[in-house]
C-alpha cells in the first residue's frame, strides 16, 4: 500500500477535509512551511489557497505523486499533533511529543485489533476522516500494511 492509496481510499470529500485542516502555524512551528509550500507548488500557504488547491492536490495524489503525498501527510499530521499524542498514549507507544524515538521499534505496541480500539475511543473526539487517515498512516508507515483499515460501521453512533 502507498500513502496515495490511503488518501484515495478515504475519498475526495474526506481528502478535502484533511487539506482544509492544515495549520499554517503548525507548519511554521515544525519548520516545514517552506518545504511544503515548494512541494505543493504554491507561492504562499494560507487557508484560502489550501481550500482552492484541494482538487489540484487530489489530482496529484491520484497520479500518484508519492513525494507530494508524503509531504502532505506530514503537513496534515503535524497540524493535529494533539490527536497523535492522544492515540499513541492510548495504544501505549512511547513517543516524544507525538514522534517515535529514533531507533525504537513501535511495531510490538500495535497489538491485534488496535485499529478498532483507537477508532472507537476517538471517533467522537476527532473528525472521522482525520482519525482514519492517521490509523491508516500508521499501518502504512510503521506496519507495512497491504490494505486499508476500514471500520465495520464507520457512520453509526
């Protein structure tokens, strides 16, 4: 599975929500603003330009432009570091403010069924597309998953 497949599996509407949730302040805090601006092919990054760029970004992800998809994932995730730390704390993964320590193997912490437990715990606290993106991002990046996680009943309360 590629990161572009994670976006495509969520659908264009959910993808748009992820892009619109990018925090320019967090991009600057984590010093990825300039790199993201270049990779996104924007002369500046602001909420209006992000909103207007959703369909163009979607087309690039669908190509797939994996380098762009990875940079976009980083921008989405640092914008929601509070959710990342909450999920990692819940799963019991040691981290440094949402980032895995260097040379640490996080795989043993992701025990059978972790995705369902995380989804059920956090589905009302964070937007569903964001939560599903993070779960699938972890599966892709950390666990080398071959297919996407889809909850059994994502829209039932």
